[in-house]
C-alpha cells in the first residue's frame, strides 16, 4: 500500500507527539486504528461483491476455459515433445552382415568415385610440387654457375668492386 519504512514511521510519530501532545496521542492512534479497520472491512466487502457478480456473470467459467486452452498438457504438447525427443534420440539401424550399410547402392558408388578423383587430384598436385621444386633448384644452380666461372676479358662480372 504505502511504502513507509521504520525511519519514516519514527519521524511521523515524533511529529505527532509534538503537534498533538502526549495526552491526546493514544486516543488519536485508537481513532486511526478504527478508521483503518473500517476501510479494510469496506474493501473486503467490495471484493466479495465483485467476486459474486463475476460468478453470476460466468467470468470464472471463461477464466477456466482460457487456462485450459493455454495449458500445454490439455493441448497435447507433452505428446509432441515426447515424439520430438524420440526423434532426436533415434539412430538408424545397420544390417547384421559384415559389409557396411549402404554398400552397393548408388551413393556408395558415387562415394568411391569421388575418393578416386580426390586421390588423382592429390597425386597431380604432388607431381606439380615436385616439378616446381626441381625447377627452383635448377634456377638456383644456374644462378650460382656464372658466379663460379672465370670473369670475361673485360674484367667485369656485373658486380661492383667496392
């Protein structure tokens, strides 16, 4: 109702003690208590009257129907959740023979063809890498060969003598 803490109540009590005086303070609290009791009684009576009117108008039946309509158990969502759980846990069964399931099917044939093609691609890539490495070694050997050979008659090797 009101958001009053103990400190606020203490301040109100001190102000009431000063303004009303210690002689009349108990009578004022008694009157305030009676007023509060009457207000609460009237609020309870009003609430009962509203509940009775709602019962007569059938509001509780409508409320019950709405609760039932939004209840997951009444809507069958539990069965749906159970079916979804079973589906998530489902594992396909394999044949009891030694060969893996699906062998001999079109998918298995395609899988074998793709594996063979992948192996050919790997071999071609490895061959190109070997050729590139050989070419690089030949280029290095060619670059080192003129440096080791004697200088031409002009005396310059293309390097500066510094």
